């Protein structure tokens, strides 16, 4: 677990696990981004190579992909897209 501790800025794993949705909702945007990046770094450190994320190309998964790329310069974890053929034609562009 030491490897995780070094990657999450000034927060310990225990502190990250204690963050509540309400507490995070009230934070300014830059603090939300910083904490989100800490969570991503901790998850990748703890679970790589057995980690990935779902990619729907909606706003949430696109934001996560952007955040992962901004941390690592690339996307070092698999993104899973399930093609249900229910997306707008532009999605397949």
C-alpha cells in the first residue's frame, strides 16, 4: 500500500475512503479535479493491470478519459465500449 500512499498527494488511502458525496459536491472545481485525479492514481496503482473503465462517450466517461490522459499523457488502461446500436449516428463518425 505504500505505493498508493505516494501517489495521492497529501491524502492517505483512509482519508480518501472517508470522503462523502456531499463533501465533494460542495468543493470548488479545482479541488474536485485534484481529488478525482488522486482517486484515479490510487486505483491505477492498486489494480493495474486489472483495471479499466466503461466508455459510453457521454459526458461522464469522456471526462474520466480526459482526466486519465491528463495524468498519464495517454490512456494506460483499457476502455470498454459496448455497442448497443442505440447511439446517435455521430457517435460512430
